[in-house]
C-alpha cells in the first residue's frame, strides 16, 4: 500500500507546479484590506462565485492614489484612503466573452453591462469578472480594481489613456442614466449599440459619432438633449482613440486567456485521473480488509 501512496504523492508534486492557476487575480480596496473581517468576507464571497480556490489567486491592494490618478479629473471626486472598499475578481479561463457578476446588495449604481462596456473600451472582450464590497458603494471607483485585476491576470499594464477613456465612459453612462431617469440597463444598451457601429466604421470624430448616438437613441425611444448626446459622442470618441495604445495588452490578453482556458481543460483531466487513482486505492484497501 505504501508504494501506491508514494506514487500518488509523486504525481501530485510533479503536476502541481506545472498546472498552477494562471490568469486568476483578486484586488482589494485598501480600506477593505486593512479590516481583516471585511477582507475575509470578500474572500468568502468570491469563493462562492468560483470553483477555483481563491487562495491561489494573485492579489493586489488598490489604493486611493491609484483610483484618484485615473478618476479625479473625470468625476471631480477624490477618495481618501478610508473610502476604497470595492473588490474585484477576474478569471481568464472563462472563454465565452465577458461575464460580469455584480453584488447588487452592495454595488448600488454601476451595472454589469456598464462594467462590460468599459472593459470593451480597453480591448477586453473575455473573462469572468466579479465585483463586490463589504459595505454599500456606488461601484464607480471599483473599475480601477477591475482593470488592475486584469493587469495582474494578464501580466501587462493597460495604458493610462485607455484607463481614463474607460473611466470616462463609465462615469458618463451613470450620469446619463441619472439625468434621463432611464433604466441604467437601457442606457448601457445605448452605449453598446453605438459602440458597435463606431467600431465597425472606425470612427473617431465626435461630430460623426453624435449622429449615430441620436439615431440609436431615437430607435430606442430614449430622449437626449443635445448636450447629453455630445457627451456620449465625446466619451466614445476617446475610447476609440485609445484603441491604438492597446495593441500589446490585447495580444498578451489573448495569449494568457488561451493558456488559462487550456489549463482549465487539462486540470479537469487531472482531477479525473486522480479520482481514478483514489478509487483504485480504495478498492485495494477494501480487498485487503475482506481477506
């Protein structure tokens, strides 16, 4: 029996470093990280949202200075270190587009579709994203954590131009939803539909984009003022202009996503293999006990 157990342990030791989790990251707001109860509650929450072990994720603490460096000139708000709560988990082994899960019991303003639109503005078109907070938060500052999680998972930084464009787009969405009184999801769909046309035509001129904004808004029966339509056009123009800076990040994102996806399939095979060994050992033990 000892030789079977020794062989089993050897297999585990050989496979573990080769098939370690890749493309898996978690970021914690610095306020949350400093409070062990809040940090643990976030780990527990994330664990309910994945079959992976959250202790295997690469982690990073997102500070107020990081958030403010991107958002302060856009939202007009600056956050002290005592107000960075939001946390995010990113798993690149998910290869069916972007799947964003938002803890709506804590994140009160930003919707999954809003995060998805902002991510697409930074060249991100795949991955499983979970956003939460230990206390109630709007979710706008959480985008910094989501983008940081992608940087950690991918191993490459996202250019500041793209981060600022994504932040501006998210902020504009929330403002337009608030100003018009429309369902936030409908405003997100407006942005998504306009973005599809802008990207298909490779437009960067706000004056041309605003025509599309007005046409799509009319089709969706969304009433916008001229100023609101222009805000949307300017935001999407910035996002489109940022695409040229994202070449390296997109390439690395695709590489890591492929590796993470393949590793997930291989790990399933390994689990089946190990289960077979355990069943074999169990049968041996049962056989010895009945003799």
